[in-house]
């Protein structure tokens, strides 16, 4: 269902863009072109930088404690020194790494981030936000390792590169489409499907890579204990793989090693 919905949503965006491209070239309206380009740039900036601004605001309001050379932890988190040392050895960047609890975000920001753990990498710093850890019986190390792998491998950056590459390719294709017909409709539908499918595969591969990092740093038992606390909401072909699939990957990984 997710694949169908996202494909349909992407198709609508592509079709709208295609129509506007045709209007621009038919009417030779330069101002119309500027308006459309400005609209898309505004959407992209809003989508990518709303989280950036919120995160920077949160960081500036918190008195972080410096636990090592480049790791800073908010007062709301209590992390053992041995875990911090392992993180320091695993963190390959020289940027400051901030660890923060979701409880220190505003209610609006919590709704944006769905009260979950996530990682973020900026030009000047990296950040890991941990969700609600109350009543969770697992080691925090595999969770931190998982998010840190996203930072080390620049996973978010690669997703952005893919998104922008797709936009560039589709704009280029639009230059050669003359009118609205069955062939062009099928082409737009195929592009929307391929974009959605490839994006899902990219995200899944990144999640498997992050789980493998958890396995290598925290061990099999701790990683499986973490996965077993996650409510499996990945029904159908969704970006994040199901918990059962991730558990199977970890078990296969231990057999290979």
C-alpha cells in the first residue's frame, strides 16, 4: 500500500511539473518559469531546513557536558563512561557530536520527530536524538551505534543526492516530451514507481548497514534486545524493513561470522 500511495503522490507531482513546463514553453512566459522554479526551491528549502533550524535552536538552549574530545551530552541523558569510550572510537568525524533526549524538545518538535531516535549531520556538528527510553530494558549502546552509523556513512546526504538527481533527470526528460498522451503518462508513472522503489531500497540498505554496526559494536544479544523493543509497523513494502526481517539479517550475520 505504501509503494502504491507514494508512487501515486510522486506521479501527481511529476504530472503537475510537466504541465507547467509545457505552459512555459508554449507561452514563452519567462515570469511563469521563474514563479515555478521559485516554488519548487521554496518547497525543497522548507523540507530540508525546518529540522535544521529546530535542532540548532534546541542545541543552543542546552548546557551540554563535555565527556570526551568531541562528544557532548545533555543533562537529561545518563550514559556510562565505557559506552562513551566505545562511541568515541567508532565516531570517525572530527565534528562535535551532541547526544540529546527527545524530552528536551518542545511538544511541537516532538510531533515532528515522532518521539523516535534519529541522527542528523550538519556542516559543523552531528547530533543523535534519543526517543523515550523509559521502561526500555536494553543496552543503549546498540541504539547509539545504529544512529552513529547513519552519521559516519552520510546516509542522509546520499538520500538528498538521490532526490536532487531524480529532479534533474526528470526536468531533462520533460524537455523532450511534446504533449500529453498515453505514452507520456506511462513514462511519468514508470518514473514515479522507479523513484519510490529505489528510494525504499536505499533506505532499507542503510538500515541494514546501521544494524550491522550495532552488531559489531554492541554484540548480537544487545542488538536483538533493542530490535525486540520496537513495535513492528512496517506492513507491506515500506522504507524501513520489518523487525522480523532485521532480526533475520542479524542472525544470518552471526552465522557468517
